[in-house]
């Protein structure tokens, strides 16, 4: 199984907090964005790759391909940061046999289908239900915007 140093839900994917703080804090050197739609968006992929720090490899994979990739043996020194926009992607990976101990919930923007869940998180009823299912599977989920901020267990927010 690959060495996953951070698993984060954040619909902005790669942005300042990820680049300047999370990558540094976790010693991440490979970012794996799991998003079935983004796989076909070459322009957005180029933008995300350009936003990554020097020396950090960025890949975009479908849920199915990411599941296969994460089951492979780890490479020496490889520290993978998993980024997804919605919790359903992580639930699919867990259901595919990818073990996760902790998921960090970052920002999820307000949309017509979402209502405020926490400070920087808006979630639909299905997304909240999905987070509850993930926690019920024994995964710790914490809201934490940046590494220096104190984490809040998402179970307290349900």
C-alpha cells in the first residue's frame, strides 16, 4: 500500500494553504487528485500542476485508477497527499479496500445544494450522510484548515 501522508477534502484542491503549509508539514512530494471529471480537463490539470511547489509531482486520476495505484507497493521516500473535492470519492476508495486512518476536512464552498456545515465548510445532505458513513467505518475525520490550527473532530459537528 502506498504511503499516504495526508488525505484531504478541499474543493479548491491545490491552493496557498496546501502549498505553503500542508505539503511542508507532511513532507508530501506527490499529490494525487482523485476526480473522475477533472481527468478530462487538461487545462485545469495544467493550472493545478503549475500551482504545486517545485519538486512535487501532481497527478489526476479517476477513483478506479487511484484505487489501483494506491494498492501498489510504496516507492522509497514517496509521500502522497490525496486531495478530493467531495467525501464520496474517499468513501469509494475505502469501499475499494484503501485503508484510511484519518481524513482532514478543509474547505467546501457554498452552492445551491449545500448549506453551512462549519466555519469554512458547506455540505449537502448527501455529503453529510457520506461523512457519517465514513466515520462509522472507523475513520477519524477532523476539520482543520491549516496544520497549526487545532483540529475539530467532525463527529462533534454532526
